[in-house]
């Protein structure tokens, strides 16, 4: 079965809620998802303003620790997650959710200490994780995700790419309880599958 | 029953499809709608870039025929529709849909001749219509719509404002056949009423 891809950035609280939703579907409803990275810092970078499809400035071309806090912390977290992805799928999901909860639920800073604590809590093989974070292929894998996101035109996270090809940003403000997960996700899928070819539903914000 | 408000601009093909959908709901499913104007030219005007809620540049401050084709034709059409609104509700809907179809289905220019033809086809009282288009209150009514849209944070059309207060842009690319109208609209309403507080579903566009 073709998995549904989810593009996400650890900086984004909406991505966190989207992944919590997906995790319920994965554990309780046999959905399959593939986790992929989209960088908000890269997507919103002024040098990339001309086209979302042809980035000029790449997060993966930056050295570790360089740039704004958002830049360096997102690169740190992405590379750590690409390393986690080299362990089991379940271990990766635990790592991703633990890190998201630390940052967006417990308001920890997204930094080295938080990443290491998440790896421990998630039960990763820490020696392997420490080694893998330093190798070139994790940066290559991250680059491949960012390139795929650019090709798709991803502009925000979470963006789900359904097996039949629909791809859309799905932003919601409230954590969805487990028993509502399937219904909420089905609503999103129904919007994308509607014969009306719905392109956007977006709330207006009052003054 | 509190009507659902629909903000629209005659320039917008998505507003056309939204009003066709609403017209089916109105005629066949006893929904009530209130038609209101939002101006894309005003909303996207560089002088209004600082805040969508506090316009500096108002379409209603411009003289007839002034500015770009989009500016002068949208002002022309809005004032004509405010005049049509002074006749019966059904006559106004006929006028609005006839004008939308002329422009977006038959690709007529949005100009004086097209507006006059739509008024005739819609069966408006043409003498009354001709008089009402010139009076100050139609410009005041237009201004009130544009001010209400700014307060709500409308940024595109169609934007529906549900009786319970949800307000969201609803953009779809395909005309909805009558027999699918209720289901399509219910999908949009369900998204807005979801406990997840869905703020945005927006497709990514591939390169």
C-alpha cells in the first residue's frame, strides 16, 4: 500500500498536531505514513522568494549552528530525525513525537539537550544515533526531502500527500482526541476528493 | 433565520462558482443568503498592505471610470448590483448570476454593455435601475459592505459567513451540479464546525 507522505518541520505547532493525528491513524487504524521534511526557514527565505519550486538558498548548504535560532535549531532537529529514521520506524515515530511534545507542549527550547533527551526517551540506540547524526548521508536524505517538497510546492506544515496524489496543507488549532482522529482525517480527505476540486478553505481572521 | 453572508467580487471566477452553488441551496434547499461585496482591487491595493482590517485606499472613494480596467469594471459592477439589490431579492440573484455567467462562462468583458444586458435578461425594472445606479446611497451601501469585509478580515472570494459566525474563503475549481450542491456545501460547513478548529486546507501546487 502506498503510504501517505507527511511533510513537517519541528518548528511548527500545526505539524505537531498533524503528526499526533497521524500517529493515532497509524497505531489504531492501520494507516501508513512516510515522514518527510519541509523547512519553513528555507521556504520563507528571501532568496527563495522568486519560486517555491526552485530554491536558491538550501538549509542543507548551511553549516551546523549557523544563522538564526530558527535556522540552526531546525537543521539540528532535521539531521537528528534523519539519523533516527535509520533505526526502526516505530523508534523514529517515538523520537519525532517526543521531540514535538517537548517543544510545543512542554515549551522546551529546540536545542541539543532537548534532542538528546528525546532520543533517550524514545529508546533510540544512542551510540548509533550519535554516529549517524554526523554522517553525510543524513544530510543527503534531508536534501532529498527538501527537494521533493519544492517539487510538490509545499509551503507550510503539515502537508499530507495522499496515495492518489492530492497534496494539501492541513492546519488545525486543537489537538484531536483519539476517538475523533479518523473522522477528522476523513473530513480532510473528503475535501480533497470532492468532485468540486476544492483548492482552498481558509478562515478569515477578524480584526 | 440568520442568513449566511456571501462576500463576492464579480472579477472572481471562484466567486461565480460559489454563487451558483449558493443559488441551488437557496432555490432547492431553503437556505437563506445575504449577498455582500468584497473588492479584490481594494484588498490587494499596495496602499492597503499594512492591514487588511484598516483600508486606506477605498474603491468607493474613486470616481467612476478611474484607474485600471479591473478597478473601473469592478466599481461599475458593484454599483449596478447595489442598485439591483433595491429591487426584489430574486431579481437581484438573477442579475448577479446573469452577469457572472456573461463574464466567466461566456467571457464577455465586464463593462457597461454587459451590465445593461444582464439587467435586461434578469428582468430588472430598467428605468428604476438606471436611476438607482446614480444615487449616493448605492455607493454608501457598497462602502458598508467593504467596511464589513475589512472588519471580518475577508481576503478572497467567495467568503461565506455562517450564521454561527464561522467565516472562510471557499475556493473550488469545478462547477457543482445541482444534485451535489448540498453535499459539497455540507462538507465545507463540516470543516468549519469540526472540533479540531480547522483553519486552513490548501492544496500545494506542483512545479
